[in-house]
């Protein structure tokens, strides 16, 4: 690690250099973010996974910048132009924009107009003009007329092309125009003529403009999507170019020369050409990239938070579930699952039009509930979902049955995936989809990790943002959630184990193979017998894996094996066993934590241990609640302005949230209608799957839009 990295990272984060240095050391040693945040609090000063993730991201960017520096230095050195001043400037620069500006004059170019003029020998003339001391420019230009330069005008044009390139490569000039864009750049979009009908969903952007600095991420991404689809023409530019040209005048036009001085006029012409042809388009491209990156970052942040909330949705737990993937013409696919989510039975019923076999379907459902001792029924919220819910709740059962409506988002992606084919090679996609719906009820996290995160349906323009950044963020979110909850080592699928700290796909597969061959794990230590799972992987993973019936009760807790000796010392000092200590609150109250502080283990770890001893293996997720939609609302035609309806938050964006009110279309609560006070971040008011009350503000059947409010 370069010693300067912690200092550079500290500039953008409110974290001390020492904390950053220690964290980087741990990451370089192969530690994962969940492991560092949970088990190395003394080392990092108690940084959480978000802070550690930010450090890692900044650190990776600096390493990439270091590699870029090496490439630049090598390129300039190969040209024989590397000086001690350049080495110093490049070495001390940690701003990518500044670095590229330094490199620009030395960057290998394609066949530019300036390069063509240089090959014709016109650079000396360009230098003469740039000095702005020569009155007889035509006499000077005559000397450069030859076989390749046919006349004086061609000579002057070539010289101006070279000067234009110099203006474009001037660092101060570029920063001047950057500052202008920063203050005054406007982003505008226009509909491409003839595309009005096709582009109706972009109607708000047919003739749109606002200051780039005030443009929200969702508007910018919407315009960029319209542009990529060929409907919109998007432009970023200051309203007035004159200010930019005036600034360049001060930089390049020699003060004190009389008006009309010939060489100064040539430089002015070159400068204007440079601004319009090179400098302005270059800075526009730069700001387009910067604004897109900023919008991507905001959209990815919202998506990651939505995903986190979705993955940590309340589980029903290990119950026997009947899952239903509803449908009209093709029927409702029904599956019965045991408490571990194994498929016991499947078939199709036809309670809805056109078959209308409700009596036969009802008898079949009640029979299945009885035969398989079903505890709860999970119904997908797609087509025919509301009708199926009503049909199911109207049936009479021999015992109490809870009925839940479950989000289908991504179920079709899973059912057609390689993972689903491996799990259910003898069943079609409809059965797999129903299984996914049922399993989502018992344990959303375990089921949703099988689906590509961006297909789960809680994103904002997820297909338009930087896909690498999106994947990294979402993968880290999934990893954090999985490790926060913990994983049952003896029941977890390969896909769930993949996200456990320190494992990954290969070791996850090895664990399942070992478990299949040797039976359930009896202790965490047995993990070391798994082929290719070494001490480092064991250190990173062990604390997040649970064995409910292990001989050592700590194997079913978040206490890391490296700290077992501390709990054993506590129990010994109280003349009890570890098991007795866990079960006896009075015994735990007698523990003096100060007695167990040592060089490796501080108070943060001891407090975590005590919290875990109070509730070993505790699931941090809340309990699930049954939700009921308004029975009188099934389509947009049933909505009236002013209606108060129950709803479930299905997606959160930076401009508000979408709410499922029991119809096909989701309603939007704009950020201005979330609360009576000003809100800049919707996640401070609502969360995914939250049960809320909303008022209908407007219904646009033509555009299939429903506006809602939480203010009433």
C-alpha cells in the first residue's frame, strides 16, 4: 500500500487516516467487508460496512489512477519528452481530470487537422502568429508556400489549426471553460422530428431544459435513455458562448496590440475555432460523463438500499407452504412445499374464466392443505393475483391458514435460469415459478439471492447505469445482508453460501458436496475438512455460519471461533458451562467485562459477544404481517380521486415511491406528497414492503398513471 493512499482517501471521507490505513491493510490481507465490520472493530475504530465499502471503493480508484500514471509516464518517455518537471507533476497529481490535461499535449493523436499542418511544416508559422508581433503575416506565410502548401491562405489556415490545438491543450484554458460549464451549463433535450408518436413516454422531454447542476438523476437518466433509443437529442452547453470566448481572449490575445493587428486577428480566429470545434465539445463530453456518473451513483445507491430492504424482508420461517402462481386461461400453478422448501406436490387448478372450475379448484386446495398440513398460502401478485386471493380467502379450512400476497418480480427470471433447471430438472418453468413464490414467503433472502439483483424489480433506470458499478454495489449489498442474517450451514443452498464472507461459488459448491457425502456438519471446525477450504477462508466465513444443533452452542451464534476462549473463560469464572451461561441471565449479569479486555480483544467485541449470548442465533429480521387490499379496488376504473386506500411500498426512487394498491399499475407518491415537511431522501419516510395508507390524487387511464399522496 502506498503510504499516501490513506491521506488521499481521508480527504473525501470523514474518517481518520489511521482508521483508513488499518482498514486498507485488512483488505489487502484478503479480509471481507462483513468480516472487518463485525470482527475487527478494535482495529478499524468501529467502522461499519458502509464506511469500509467507501474506503475500499476509493482505494481501488487510487490504485487504478496509479496504473494510469505508469502508462502515461511510459508513453511520454517513449516519445523522449519526459522531464523531471513532468515526472514530479504526474507523480503529485491525484485528480484524473488534471492528469489527463497534463498528458493531453503528449497523447498520441489520430490524423488531426493540426497534425496534417505540422507535416506540411507549418508549425514555425503558427509560433510566429502566436507571438502576435508580426504585422506582415502574408509575407511570412509566403515563405511556407510549396508543393504541399498551395497558397498563403492554406498556410495561414494550417497555422490556425495548430494554434487551435494548442488552445485546446492549454490547462488553464480548459479549466476556464470547465468553470463556465460548472456555473452555467444547461442540459436540454429536443424530440427528433418524426419520432413524436413513438416517443410518447418521453413527452415531458420533447422540449426541455434546466441548469445541469440542478438536474436530478432520474431526469438526466430519462433523457439519456431517450437519446440512446433514438428519440431525443440531448445537449449540454452554457447558454451564452460569449463569456467563454471573452475568458479565452484574456488568456491568448496579446494585450496592448492595436485593434486589427493581423497576427492577433489570426489567433482570435484560431481561438474561436478551437472553442467551437475542440474545447467546448471536449468539455461537454467531460460534463456529460461526470453528470452521468453522478446520476448513476445516485440511482445505484437507491437501488442498493431498496435491495437491502427487500432482502431483509420479514420471513415467515420454516413453515409448510402452498405456493400459487396465478393465471386466468392457463390456470393457477399450485405447489406444496415442506418446512425446508422441498417440493412435495404440484398441479394446476382453473378457478377463473374461461374454465370457471371454482368448485373443483376449491375442493382440491382444501384437500392439499389438509394432506400436506399446510401452514400458510403464498399467492403471486401478478395477473389474476387479486382474484386468486379472494378465491383462496373464501375457502373453509380445517385449521387456521395465513394467506399472503407475494411479489412475483424476478420469479420468471429465476424459473428460466440455470439455477432453477439444476434444482428442478424434471419440472417446467411454471412449476419453478410457483416454488419461488412459496419460498419467498418462508425466507425471502435465501430465495432472492438466486436471482440477478437488477431483475428483482426495485431499481431506477438499472439498465441505463454503469453495469460494472451496479453489479459491484448490488453484490456487496447481497453479501452484507446474507452475513448480517447468518446462514444455516446444514440447509443453505450453494447460491446462498456463495455470498458468505470468504467463500464464493467454488468453496460453496465444495461445502455442499462435503455435506452431501458426509452428512450434516456437527461443528464449525469441521469446515476445515472441506477440500480447498483453508485457514483464511475459515477465519472469514466461520462467524457467519450457524449450526443449530451443534454440541457447542456457540456454533449457532455470531460469536467467532477465535473468541470462544473468552466465553469459556467467563463460564469457568462463574463455575458454569457455556450452555448454562447462555441460558441464565442472572449469571451473565455477574460478568465484569473489563476483566476480559486484552491486546487483541477490546470492549466493542466483548459487547457484541454479550449481545449474542443474550439471543444466540437471533434473526435480525422483523416478523411478517398479513396485508389486505381494498376489496372494492381491482382495476384503474375502480379508482376515484380522494379515495383512501391501503397499499404496500413496492419500489423507492429519489423522486418518491411506488405503491401497490391491488391493481396492475403501481401508484406513485411523489416526494412532495410523502410528508408535511420537506423531504430530500424518500428512504427516511418509507421502506420496501411497508404497509401504508394513501389518498388517490389523480388517475390518468390513457397513460396508465396513478398519483397518490401520504398527506391527508
